[in-house]
């Protein structure tokens, strides 16, 4: 992610994502017995998922009150430019507004 972020920020985000994925996979492991092998391990590709992106965004919103810092953080973590992230967030909001 870069040296711009403190270890406490990186640790807090890692804890949030780890707990989220663990709880989700534990639930799926119990509910989908035929897919137990799938939910027994985490693939790195699993982290590139809209639900994980949502966790990152929610974490950043709580951590950074300044909009520019929030956008910079999310852009860096999600490997997007600031403009790409702003567009992604706009589309994400439009999606959630449909419900």
C-alpha cells in the first residue's frame, strides 16, 4: 500500500477485512456442505470483490474525515486513480439506491 499509512491503519483495515471474510466463509461453510472445500481457504482473488471493496470504503469513511484523504486512501488500496475511484463510488451509490 505504501509508506504513507501507519501500521495501525493497515492493521485495522486488515483486521476488518479478515473478520468480515472469516465470518462470511464460516457461514457459507455451514450452509453449503457441498462447497466446504471452496470455503475452507481464501484465495487472493477473493479480495477483489465488491463486498470487500465496500468494507474498504466503509473503513475509510470512518477513518478519514477529509474527503481528499478518503479518496486518496481508497484509490490506493483499490488500485485506481482518484478519478476512477470517484466514478466507481458514484456507480456504487447508484446501484445501492436502486434498493
